[in-house]
C-alpha cells in the first residue's frame, strides 16, 4: 500500500508535459530518472503505459485510461492538501510566476517581494517576458497578463486590476507642433508605437457615449519596449500612447506632458491566470489576493 503512489507523479507529469524530457525539466530531474521511474511503474502494473520511439512517447489505451484515473486521484490529494493548508497561517512552498517585463518590474514584482519578506518559507521564481507563455509546457504555476485573454482550455483567470492608457509627448514637441485636439489630428503628428512580433498595436479611445474608436497609427518608429518608447517621446521624437503608471514619473519630472486630455482611452484589464484545479493552495491564494488588493493602487 505504501508504494501505490510511487511513480504516479512522474507518469502524470510525463503525459501532461508531452514527453520524458519536458517532464524532467519541470521536476528538476534527469530524463533517465523519469524513464526509469516509469519503467518501474510499468513493471509493477505489468502493463505498458507508453508507446516509445526514438523521437517521442505516446500513451497506450491502457496508459490513457490509467492517466485519467491518476489525474483525478492527484487532484483529490491536492484538494485535500489545500484544505489542510488553508487552516495554517504560514505560506510555504514554491511558485513559478510569469509576467510582462516592464509591468512586472514596476508594478507586480515589488508587491511579490513584499509578500516574500512576510513569509520566509515562500519560494518565488519570477520570470519576466512579454510573450504569452504556455503555463503547461513551460511549467509555470501562475501568469500575469494584460489585455484580452486568449481562449485556452484548462486555465482559470481572475481580473486583478486595470490600467489606463494616455497620449503624451515632450513639452518641446508640443510647443513646436501644437497639441492635437481630436483623434483625427494625430494624422499630422509624428507617432511612436509599441509593436511586437511585427504587429503594431492599435490605439483604442472611448467616445462620450462609451463607444470604442480604434486608431491605427502610422509611423517610422516602432519599439517592443515601453520604456524605450517613453524615452523616445521624452526626447521629443513624437506622441506616444503609454500606460499611466509608466507616464507618471516622466510627467512629475517635466519630461512628458499629457496630450489630447479630453479624449479617454479604453481601460486595459490585468488578469492572473493559472491551471485549473479543484482548490487553490494557500500560497496561490495569497499571491492572487495580494495582487488583486494592491495592484490597483500601484497603477493609479
């Protein structure tokens, strides 16, 4: 009875990661260790769970049926652990969290470091990337994402904040070129835009009746880094559309001014996203609740 769970976590990880190598990376083990553990499990069950080739592994029919039951069993165990953990005050364990680079550095990371100081047994692995990572393939517990969410199976999400965008330029630029009065006036200005993977991000404004107006800026200056974009605007290169939490320090320093003040921008939602599970662990709940409570203050 004591050996019943031996090899089960490695087997489930190999299925969900898509192979022994990916499972080994997630579990900080070697590929051979994963392979040997699953081989021992197959011998104990007297059943082949995987079809193996030199390039890939795929489940047998018996392996698929066994995986589905193992997944349910592990979910129940995790749910039970979370239930017990919820009665403890101490937040412990490891979380891998992905977040956008600048937003993470300026807004989210300071809050998470504060949480880590409060809970010495909480381990945080923070990864900063502007690409949309795959939580399952890359072994992340949680991701912070801005904007419209993709429709991804197996994920849960919670809106934790939102931020406003604003048009801004340097005082010298606006003095020389004049401030735009309408969205259409932007056509006559030098614009600086955020672009990623060759795609220029559209600017979205709100009319007085709440209707969204999309504007597709034409420009010769495109960057995939918001801080570089803000610096270019501050140096007088043109008008940029930037999040208010980033513009705030530039405005205070006098290097940027708000442009087109009477036109508001549509809010951009911020979400916490994680793999669906029967019950959140204490450490996950602590992180998500903290972000939901404190991020809005960081973004005012």
